[in-house]
């Protein structure tokens, strides 16, 4: 099945890039991480796997990410969650299986908890609610809480601080990102999600501590929740064995 590509106006003139494989439902949607794009190894793997099965699949770039329009510095968790809801509503039909990597896991949980769309199941890959991600932890619990006073002061004074990253060039942490993140927190109360939830978490992840996955599992009110810990797994979980585990997890949800 050939993958279709396009761009969607989210309603304010900013166009979001997407790729889609037509197929049967329930559809599979991949939500990427902070400062990543839809061409990563997990997204590519899922696109190929779904195409081979004849399963509907959608991936996209948030505003300011990849080939989508907009400035990265203008983005927040709330804004990117709205991007996701917009693309999914416009380009899918029926309930979807949301697969969120790191920050994408946070956004997937937000969409399900706030009933933004029909969700068949959630799969989190090192999901990072309450502290954004893909090259580390951030908003309240693991980013802001860990910043020394000088960095906190710089963010509040200047509106932005560029954080070094082992994944590439330094990336901006903005005051708007931190402040909006406080409006998107999930782990301060029970999370009313009753669809199946699967979490894949590496225990050698330097960015999202593996115990964070247990906090999520405990907070979710639904009973069909399973956490798989990969003892030698890192943050990305994109090795051959990791992708095989992801395939097995998605297949088990699809039945």
C-alpha cells in the first residue's frame, strides 16, 4: 500500500505535514517526541508494518517540527496537542490506536483523557507526561525541578534558554513551554482513561526514569494497563529487538 503525503491547514494558516497509509481500521497513529519528526525509525517501521498488513496508518509533524510550518519556539504542549487532534480528526475515520513516543505519549494521554477523539487503545514508548522529553525531562517534575536557579532565572527573564542535547543541536526551552506545561499536568490526579494502555519503558533511559511508567499505570483509572520494562533499553527503544516488541504489542491490540 503506497503512502500518501500532504499538508493540512490547522485553521490559522499554519500547514502541518502528514503521511498516511490507507487501510482497514482501527487506524494506527504515531505521535512523535519533542524536537523530533515523523521520519524517525519507529515511525518508519510502523508505516511499513501497517502497509504490509493493510492497516490504516497516520504520522505527522507538529508545528515547528520536521517539515511542518511554524516556529518551534512558539510551540507548547497544549498547542502540539491541538495540532495532533486537528490532524487526526481531519485524516482518520473511527477509533484510533495512538502510539506516542516520549512527549507523544503525554499528548496521547491528554487526547484520550480529554475525550478529544475516539481512542481504541494507547501505546506509550517511554511516555513523558508532566515533563516533556525526547532529549530530556522537562516541564514540572523533571525539568523545571532540576534546573538550577540561574537557568530558571534566565528562562523567566529572557523567555528562552537553549538546552544542550546529546541528540543534536541545542534546542530552546521557552517560558511559554514551561508555563503552558503546568496547564497540561496529568499525574496530580487520577487519569480517567478506560481503553487498553500499554507502556514500553527502558530501564536504562537517561531521560525518563522507568518508575515514571509505574506512576502513569497507577494514575490511570482503567484496569487494562500493562507495563513492559526493558532492562537494557534506552530512551528511544528503536533497536531491532525494541521494534519487534513494538510490533508484538500493536499486533496484540489489533487481535
